[in-house]
């Protein structure tokens, strides 16, 4: 592995950001500075934290940058408010679940190494 860009988890998280931007484009304008903005920031923070953590010298610092959860909550709020169709929501949820699974595996591999 040469760079964080080679990490599949980073690549999937970029796909997730794209999906979240597409999803929030369908939100009402009244949510522009609310849920839309928060979800976009949360999504962007995932690949950003992976990239930033990659440059850290200690494994402990890197793991700290990989702990993410707020986007899942925001997708739940989206469902509860019926801001988009269930079909559109499921695309983002599937990408989030895959990204979280990959992140958890990656964290486990980092914590199990001496």
C-alpha cells in the first residue's frame, strides 16, 4: 500500500460522500443549513479522517481518526422525516454500512498488530 487512496475503505467512503450529496440534493431548501449541511460534513469527514489519520505516526492516533457514527443517526432522522424516498435512502445506507464494516475491520487489524 502506497497511500491512503489505496485503501478500499477510503474508496468506499468517497462513494458514500457522493451518495450523500446526491441524496441531500432532494431535501427541501429549508434543510439546507440544517440536516443537509450536517450530513454532508459528516460524510466528508469519513474519508478526510482516514486520510489525515494515515499521516499520523502512531497507530493509536490513527485509530482515533477512524471512529465515526453520526451519519447513521442523520440517515435515521431523514427516514423519520420522510425527506426522500425509501429507495434513495437505502442506497446511502448500504454504502454507509459497507464503509462502517470496512472501517471496523481496518481498526481491528490496526489494534491487533504489535
